[in-house]
């Protein structure tokens, strides 16, 4: 199935799990008039690498919305998270699934750091996240939107359809406002996150 992802700056034609073309939307639409069209505000980027894979997925508890009365809705770290995982070892995999969704909501398509817990590694692999090198110098505190943001190399024709769209005017605004401006994350040609 062909899908054309359109932004004001760049458009990408996706064929299954791969990039078929990158360029102006008029040219791509003319080349593939049968393609489903998705229009997004902002800019399309190759997506982000979050260097804090283990910290976010193995050392943080991401509460289920049904647990809001007990744990609230914000991620829980430190000793409190360790206590939750000790009390219920099965919570690690479920928490990681919710953590991956939070990463997608921040344009993350790749993780840095070594995941060691088998349920977390399985969740990350099944989600389609790729693993990249962790920078020698980490950008700051653990965050879903670390600063500075780490953008992946550009999209290439024939390469994997893995990218994110941010509702900003340009990359400078993305750097200033952060990854919380994400409106779409695509991995393997599948739309895995769509903002409001």
C-alpha cells in the first residue's frame, strides 16, 4: 500500500515498510495518484534517537491509566519503581509497552543504551524501535525529550520508512520546543503514533 506523508517542507512516499520517494508533494502525488495521503502540520524528520533506553524502559514505571488513583499518571523512577517491579515482576513488560508509546509520542524511532531485561527487550524489538550507539556524553537528565535532541540521518529512497513529524516551523523551533511537539511517528511504514 502506498502512502504519501505530506508536510509543508518535505513529503515522503512510503511503499510498505520502505521509502519510495522523497520530494515536493505535487511531484510525488503525480507519480503515485493512487496513494493514500496523510497531511501533517510542521516538519518531517528522520526521527529521534533517545539515548536513555534502559532508564526509560527498565528503570521507570509507566502507570496504566487505570492506576491513576494509586500512582498518578506521570512516570515513576527511583526506589518507588524498583519496589513496584519487585512486588509484581510482570509489571515490567506492561510498563515497557506504555513507555514505548510515550517514546513514540516524542518522535523516538531509535534507542541508545543496552536493554538487559528480556521482557523489555522483546517489547522494544516488537515495536520496531531500532538500537543505536549511545553517545559518549549523555545530553543531560533522563527525559522523553532530551536536550540536545539527537536526530537520525536523513531518509533515503529504498531505506526504511522510519520518521517522525513535529508541529513546528523548522528544526530550530524543534530544538527550542522539544520532542513533545510530535504529531506522528512512523516505523516500518506503520503509523504508530498520531497526535490529536
